C-alpha cells in the first residue's frame, strides 16, 4: 500500500507544479483573473481558482480531503 501512496504523492506534486506554472503563465500573459476565477491546464483539467491575493488556490476534491 505504501507504493500507492508514493504514486499518489507524485501525482499530487505534479498537479501542483502544473497549477503553479499555469498561474505564472496567466500572470505573464496579462490575464488579471478576478478572485474566484477557475484556472485550467492545457488538457482542460481544473487546477484551482485565483485567490484574493492573485495566487492560485489549488483544487482538492472533497473525496481527497483528510480530516
């Protein structure tokens, strides 16, 4: 089971890296993006939303939130 967790962590890290790249790309291209605007990757996958400070707030499905 540890192997699955490692794979999950790798996928999560890759998704966060892509989200950060997308947010930087949007800022460079001058897309102001109002707070709450969704941010998608090149494949149309939701990465997160634009936060109050203009930074990306990553999307985490409720099924993956740990209490």
